């Protein structure tokens, strides 16, 4: 090796990471051990290698000791590999003369016995030292970034991200599965803690999306295919037919009046079945776009073909309604994508002891959001299904949250929205409202003050997880009521509280289709099923796939302020890439040693990206390094060892294997 | 066999799922046995038959390959290639008198930090039962030349 | 006026740790004190400490208070708590453990029939392999509070006339194969 | 002849719960489901034993499972909810805590046996439909509240859903018995408390009776000898305590099914009832067989 690029002079740096490593790995011993390894001319240990003094150390030593290989034993390369490579570059060394040893995530944090942890760390360092000797100088490639952006999901997160990008002059494709944008927020009446009307702050943004010259809005559509790589994604979008042409329709809604179904008979999804709609309908008055949808499931024309299609007549010469419309497939090219696919609420039927679906007066919080909503099924009246006004209401917190039997996580918004609903219900009905909570969680600007406000409004707060909601009566005072049985853990006894209405504060969970979306965009999910960010603190909107960003509740439950903030951040990350104009690629691509290639074509079938092609005239394979993503599968498959992968050369990995088995 | 036998495992972890799972195990401070040492590859599909043979030749008692779950491969289907290769490898190793349990292929997603613990601890237990890969020198030599 | 003040020296944290190692009690320290157990427990309303408070006592190491409580004896092991606990703590098993300890240390309320019944039941089954309801109740009453027999006369008669009161003292043949007397102890 | 289920009566079915055994045997005979009682079975170890010595309580249960294994049974029927729970819990713990299995040889093998409750056997192995087809007698009684009690549906069970079991309702429904929606169907009856802390036990059962009556039930169907005993034996006492109280028959679901499928009345143990004897007279003793009934 030395003849290829001069004598190998390795510098090894062992990081204490404060006590994170030093507490469990004997860093001094490790540094001393490293100093004695072949080709190592210098070995140091330092408190924080990633700090700028730490990086300076490397730069300085490169100059002072003519180091030409660097090994840093610290944390995961996913965290700081880039940092140190940059340090090498600044120090005047090719950044790929570097290898990182993960002695934190893989030693100090996962082992308790110091001797064993240190032994393992030594092996790993030894492996790195042997490996790095074989490293070659490499150049990063550059790929141009297509300036257009795909935003998936038209909730508040998607809307905000789209507008931010559009206002910055980038073209955005906003794809929404439902017939309207707005997401969950459009269902709310007021928002906590300020109680400003959700519609008033959301609908302007919605119409801004519709009218923005830089935004292509595709509702009733879904992404079905994503090819390519950062900067150059090729996306296929399927646009379901709504049977009403968005460009021709003026939103007069006369077709709704005209529909032969005089009565609305179909349960209205937007109102969670609390009201009825017609086969041709608009999800809600402020829907964007203001274009009706025809539901083929219930439209007579679709079922029998014998409808008078009065809707078409009503539409007149606009000819916006076309019941023969078919799905459209759109192909677009974008450089980056922001996933804002949101959440779904926990299905309260999974906690049968709360009687949802059994007792009509047990509601989910989202249903009550619709009840209190001025444009909801009851025009803002909080009434029971039988029309009565509730005189006592119980709000059960943590339904499907903080529970090993359902979901372990805290859904973060339930405490606050329960407070909001408590306030609104009391305001509208004057009812006695009881909150049943395990812990009140009001961390946020103005949240605690809102909690105080409700305490002063004499809303009841009972600390205890409700055991059951039943209709059995203990005595006459409970006749005809739903009874909440709970231990009042603060007063210290079990209570039975008869109520007219039970509100279940259901938690937030990943959408059922999250796994498909995840595969589509080649990103990971965290254990609970939400999309996994690249780093919980340092890269909360990035994913492990470059150019794919996250916004809103698809990453974890969060409230509207946080969602909007995250959407802004995601937009900024996308802009950063776009305005840079290009992105540097890892040079870990494969290439064919033509003289060794026997032309057996094994590699061709290995590559999912068609990066390996067969050159007939020389009867050998060749790798297109632009298309190659650097998985190395072809390398492993090549029977004659004619394909090599940068940064993962056979001899590099062999050296590493020998290293880890060197029995330090 | 001696109780103090500490098996040595070489673990080839793919960069996108299993290596991240190991990172997660770290950040969640999950404790597992220190017998496995990780060699990072971009994809389990990169794991060359030679790597495994080399590992056994150089004194590994077991080899663990970790990739993304089927359908989740960061490179679409590298893990399937790994699976194919793994089946072939097992047959090969069997002929060399190396027990099946010494080579293990596991799908571990980035979310499954605890799975890393389970798999590694299980494998150490198995290898302790099997004992060291006490191949006579010529056997190792044989392996070496194959590798 | 009774002073109620707990001094930390009364807390036996090592004991708390031991309890949390018993089968079913693993989750003890993850308890949220949410009270789901007490809320769903049909007997909590008769207990001196609700099941939730027992868990609190145990994990803070207040051994004597927990063991001398009536609560652990009132637990009819209906396992409702285990089903509802958001931390999947098998509180009924916690109770069993405490009962066993209470009996070892004779810490249960004096002449309280439930522990007496348990012990008589245990003896009978150990010696004969089966329990004979009539004799069991008789022994329990004699050893705790004979007066309760009076209240049982009518029920007894009802059972007798419907042929549900057997005076046979059941016994299995292969007594040897029964677990022999073991000093009460936990299974780690 | 299918090979028989192992049958573990447990102590109660030989004493206060004898009607359960009688009706169970009769019913299973009617359905050609042979039962073979374990030879020399011992007490399951139940609740009380568990309080003294958990380890040998498990051993007690394990001995029965071992007997079943020796007798070549793959499935063991435990009609008493307490026995059912203890046997299953023993297996569950032997599985999860090797420490427990280590204390006892039986525990190793006992996992092979599938412990089952008659309700679950009838529901899954036959099912409401096939039982409906065997129907012989029209239901002429009133509405019934299905009371499952606690231990049959709790953590270790597979007998039914733990919060809102439905299988007894569906089986009785299949033979034309109208059942009421009974919110207390899994609330504990107090178990042995009626014998030890009498007043407490009484209050628990009283609540169960009142609610059933309020929901319009004229009888309660049970799956457990202890539940049946507690609900049945003390009604007269309650009557004396507070003037009015329903005199309500407490039946085993096996008695009702047995009757509906044409079982011989004497063999179903109706005469063992303490409460609601008049109602039972009216409902069950008029023996008008209608073969054509429901058979489609």
C-alpha cells in the first residue's frame, strides 16, 4: 500500500465524549494501545473530539506530524463522520483518508463491564487502523438539484410548507388524498390556548394555496411511485376522478341542490357520521378546492345508470360534471419532497370498557370538535344524539395513550384539547364538566395559564384513570345516566360519577398507510410507527434519505404551533438544498476492473438501478457511477472479483475483519 | 467445554437498518453482551461470501449478518440477494463441518434497538453451547485458501 | 391526636426491590399511580388502602404498613386490575406475595377469617389432596370466630336439603405425589 | 367416537356445585362429546393455597396436568373458573419463568396440555349454529342475564374477550333464550368472601342480582360453581334483610343448554337450586318435546 501513496502515517484520536465514553471505556489505555499499532505515529485522547478544539487538534497534527490517515474513536458515524471528514479537508488531507470507530453506541453505552468494553473498543480501533491504511483518496460527485418540490399531505403542515416554498419562488406540487385540503385542523372550531377560531386562521391559507401561481394542487390524489435520488426524483401521482372538472367548475354548488336524492342519506365522513350528505357533495363549506365530489358508491347513475342526472342539467353549459371521468396519472420531476401525511386518531373501540360504540352518548373528542364547530352538524350546539342538552359531561384523558395495552406514548395534545373542549362545552351548555386525568401536561406558551383559567371556571379535575363507563345504576340517582367509575387518587377514594355525556380524549397514532408511504419514499419508521427523523435533536426534519423531509404529526404527535414550526423548518431545509444548486454524493460507488471482467453478466441482474450495463463490443460490464447508489451488491456477486466499491474495497473490509478478530 | 469460553462474533450490519438499530440500542442504553463486533457495510447485499469465510478462518466462532426487513431495503432488494447468498453459504459451511447456527442472518429495522440485544445475546448463548470453532489448523488453513 | 409522620428510616427499599423481582410484579416501579386498579377493583371500596396505595407503599418500602393491611386479604384475585393496568402490572400477584409474607411474619389482623381460611385450606389440601368445603368452613370458623357459624346454619340447611352439602372428607390415593410441606417462600 | 376430553371437576363440582357436574355430563353426552374424569385428581391449588406457598400451588396444578398427560389427553376441561385460571396461570408462569419450572418436574411437560373451559369448547368446537340444529325444546322461560364472572375471562384465559365476553349470550341465544345486556357480566362475585367477611360478600352479590333484575332478567346464567353458589345461596338472607328482593333462579349455562337439547330433567340438577325454585318449576319441568323445533 505504501508504494501507492507514500508511507502510511496514521493518527488515532480517542474521544471521552465527556463521561459518555470515558466512564465505561478506559480511554487512556485505549489511546496507549492504539499508539503501538502498525503505522500509527500518533495517538491522543481528548474530551470532546467533535468540538472545534478537537477538530483543530486533527488539523494541527496533520501539519505537524505529516499524518496522512486519521482514525477517530468516538460516536456513530451517522452523527459526526461528516464533521471529521471536513476537518481532514481543512487540514489539507483528502477527507476519505478517514475512518470512524463507534465506541460509544457500540461499546460504552451498551456494556457495563469496563474491562470488556475496553477490550472491544481496542479491537474496533485495531480494525480501523488496519483498514484506513488501504484507504484511497476519493472525490465527491455532484448532482444538480431540481428546483421543484413535492409536498405530500394537505393538512396545516403541508399547507404551510407549500406556501413557504412557493413564496420563495419555488414550484410546489401539493398532493392531498382527500377531496379538500385542511386536514384535521379544518375540523376544529377553536384552537388552544388562545381560542382563536381555527377556520379564521386556516381558510385564508387554504385559499392562498389554491390561488398561488407557484403551487400545483392535486386533491383526491396519491403518490404511487417514487424513483430517482436526491435532486432528481421522478414521482408518479394517481389522480382519482371526482367527476367534477376542477377547471370548469365555478363552485356554485347548484348540482348539490339539483341532485335527485332530495334527502342527504350518506353518513358524512368529514363530520364522522354525525350528519348526512348527498352522493354529490362538498366536504365542508370552506373546502378547497370549492369543487364538489361525486361518490360512485352511492350515486344512482353509477349504481343503476338510470338516474336523470339532474346534476349535469343544473351545471348547464359549464359542462363541469363528467360522470365518465377516469383516473389520471401524472408524472413529475422534483428535487426534494416534504412528507406531511399527518396522523389518525386512536380507535376508541379498542378500549371497550369505555363503552364507545355501545352507549350512544359516549363520544370521541374529534366528534365533539365537530359538535362545537359553528359549521358542524349541529351548528355549534352541544347536544346529545337524542337532542337533549348534557347537564354533566365527563372527559376521559389518555384514551389510547400511555397504556402498554394500546399505545405507550403520550399523545401530547390531549390534555390541552380536553381543556379546550371542557371550556367550550361549559360555555355552550353550562354543564358541570369533569376531567379525568393521570397527569396534566400543559408545557407550552400560555398553556399553563389556560389550565388556571379552567380551574377558575370551576371545571372539575379528578386525578385518576377512569376504570369503566357503564349504565348500571347503584341507586335511583344514577337512573338513565352513564356512570364513570374512577379512583379519585387525590381525595383517596373510589367515586361513581353519573354523567349525560362522555368524551373520550383519544390519542394520536400513525396513519394506517404509514408503512406504504415509508416504503414509497425509502425512509424508516420509529418503533411506534411514526416516521423516523435523522436525528431527534440535530436533524428533526431530515430523514436518512437525502432530500426527503418530514413535517407535522407523521413524525410524532404535536400541536399546531409545533407543526407549523416544523413545516417551516422542512421548507427551509429543502430551500437550502435547492439554492445550493447541487448536492455532493458519497463516492462509495462501484466500478469494473475491465481487465478482470470475464463478461459473465452476473452483475447486470444484481443492480436494481440499471447502473450496470454490458458493453457488447468489448464484452465487459461497466458501471454508470451517476446511477450507482453504492450498495455493493454487484461487488459481492462478481465471481471474478472484477468489481470494486470505493470505501468498501475487499482489502479494506478484510483488514477490518482481521482487526476485530485480532484479540486485543 | 470451559465455562470461561467467550465466543467471538463478527457482525456485518447494513448502514440503513441494523447499524441504526445498534445506534438506537446505544442511545437507549440497552445492555447486551460484548462478544459481537460490527463491520459496517452499506447493504447486507454487499456481504461477500469471502467475508464470512475470512471471518471464520481468522477465528470467529460466529458470523451475524443484519439487514433491513424484506421490502424495506434501502437499495430495494439487496437484502434478498443477501438471503440467497446466505442459504448457499450455509450449505457450503455445512460441508466444511461448520454448524448452521454459527452463521445467522437477521432482519432488524432502525426501530428495533432491543432486537439487537436479543439476537446478539441469543447467538452468544448458542455459541457457548456449541463451543469454540475448534477447527484443526489445516481446517482453518483450508478455509483461508477458500477465502 | 395521633401523629402521622413517616421517617425515611422506616422505608425498606431493598425489600421493595425484592418484591419487584417476583413473577408478575416486574412492572412495579413503572406504576403511574393512575388508580385504574382501584377504580376497577370490586373490593377497593372496602379496603383500608386502595390497591394503588398498596403499590405506592410497596415501592417506597413501607413493608409493615403493606403487610398488615386488610387490603391484601380482601383481594379476591379477580385479576380485573391486571387486565386494566396500563403498565401491565399483575397487582393480584403483588397481593399474593404480600399475603405470603404477612403469614410468615404473622402480620395479618388478629382473628381475621380470610388468612385463617387460607391456612386451613392449605393444610387440608396438603394432607388430603382435596378440599372438603364443609370441613374447611367449620375449621375456619372455629379458629377465627365461631359465632359466624350461627349465621351459616340456614345456608347449611339449604345446601343439605338440596344435596349440595357433602360431609365426606375427600382424599386422594397417591398422597405421596403431592408437593411436600415447604416453608413458604417465593419463586425467584 | 372422538377421543375424550380430559375432565377436571375440581372440589366444588363434587360439593356445592354438583348440579354443574350433573348438567355438564348430561349436556356433553347429548352432544356426543365424551368426557373422561382424571383419575385421582387433586385440588387445583386455587386462590387460598396460592396465599401460603405459590411454588407448591403451581406444583399442585402441575400434578393434575401431568395426570392428564399420562392419561393421554391433549385437552383438559376445567368447568370451575378458579381451576381454569390456576391451571392456565401455572402453564403461563412455567413458560415465562423457568425458575418456577425448575422447582418441579411436572411443569416441564404440563405445557403440552390445552386447558379449556366448557363454554369455550362448546363455542369453538361446536359453535352456536350446530347447537341450534340440535335444538329439541322451545324456550318457554323469561329473560336471562349471562354472568361470566371474573376468573374465566382474565389474563391467562382464551375462553372469551376479557372486558365484554359474549359467547354465553350467543350460545343461549342460539337455543332461543332471550338474554339482557348486563354490564356487570365480569364483575367479581366476591368468591370466598361470603364465607369469610360475609357482609362484604353479600353486598357484592346483591349488586349483581339487583342490576340483573333492573335490566329485566328473571334468571342469571353462570359458568362457575362459586358464582352460582354466592348468587343462589344467600337470596333468602337478603330478602330478610331488606324486604323486597327477587327470588331469582341462578342456573348453570349447561343446565339451560341441556334442557333445550332435550336432556332428561332429572339429570340436569335443577332440584339442587335454592333460590327461584318456583320459576324453575314453570320454566323447565313442563316437558313438551317438539322435535321439529328450529331444525332447518
